[in-house]
C-alpha cells in the first residue's frame, strides 16, 4: 500500500508578487483575496488539498513588510509564524523585486531545516538573460533552495511546482478531515469578499483603514441573510465609504452580493452598515477583538 503524505506548505513573501493568486491556483478555490493592491491578505489563511494519497495544507500569509502601525506588526507576526511549522516553505518573489529586499526575514529563512522553494513569479514580464541572472542570485542567497520560475497568470510551471511540493511532503496521516478545504469559517470569507470590493472600489488610504465584521449570518437551504459592519478610523472616511446619497456603499454591496452568491451558491441578502472605530489599527485591544493579535 502506498504511503500517505501530509504536510504544511507555507507561502511567504512581499505584497504584490502574486502570493494570493498562486495560493488560489494551488488550492483550486478562491480562498485568498487577490487584487492589484498591496497588503490585501491580513491573516494566515489555510487551503487544504486532498487526494487519495496526500493532504497538502497550504497557508497564505500577509506580505512581509516593515510595520508602520500595530496592524502591520500583527501581519508580520503571521508571516514569521509560518516559518515555525512549515514542512515545505514557498518564498514567492517576482522578476521585478530586488533579491535582497527582505534581508532580515531571509536570514530567518536561511536557518530553516525544512525544504525551501523560491518561486519567481511573473516571468512573462522578463527575458531569458534577466531571469537567469535572478535565478543565480537566489541560488547564492539561499544555496539549499530549489528555484521555480513560474507565471501564475498564465499558469506556467504551476503543475510542476505542485508535483514537487507533493514529493517533499513527509509520510503522515491527514491532519484534517478529507472533506475539509479550509480552516476558516464561512463568516471569514464574507469579510474577505466585502473587503476585496472595498479595495477595488476606493483609492488611497481608505481600504487599509477598513475592517469588516459580520454581525449576523443566518443560513437556510437556499438563502443566506448577512448583516455586516464596515469599520473605519475617521468620520471623513465614513462619508467616503457611504458616498453621496449612499451610492458608493450600494455599489460595494451589489458587487459583494454577486461574489458571495457565487461563493456560497445561494441567494444572498446583504445589509451593510458603516461605523467609526477611531485608530483601531493602532489599538491592541481592538486588534485582538478583530482577530489579529496572536
């Protein structure tokens, strides 16, 4: 009988290099927010892939960054925690990013005993000579790492990456039930989808000052009633979120409702409210209430 493999494959790297897009490709479900804006993933999000002989527990993390406020400190802590329990580590970069951008974080990666795969994304934006130079630089920086050039957008070399990940997993029974595909509850994905629409619709600092809390989630066979509150830090931000005569909030609600109906495959009734929670990003008490403090 063939041995069963199971393990934690943790994905780390900077914002804007396509980590969440890669996570969604590997898992096969739209688990992580994937927009054109940085700092979209704020939590550590697991996506579980089950086959007859393996269970791969992928974990997407917030982008590695230098914190400017307490929320970003918590986000960096999620990324650093991914180094502690990885059976395989995926460090995702791209052809634009400088190799030494995260020198302090990479020093911690160097100490890992687990296999390290450096994934160079967006190779469709590069030429052969530049890509070869970047591969050489990564080999010098992380000598024991394997390098995988990919294009998540074109799905180039992603299947080979997935096959190599499976080979590297330890022999182990599954950690989760075989029908489980994530560790997050339904309410979490409601907040992620609403926040994604805010990220896409509003400019500048507004999306990063927003937190979404689901106050009510009432599900029946065919319908789900959702009441959610969008928290911002200042009164001026509340006005921007709502917009003139509520037009902006209605658009966000309509876009979120369509995405939620696709995600849950049910009719969604969505009610959105906007409240001010002053400077919540710098409050340990509020961050803990929102599920960020570790």
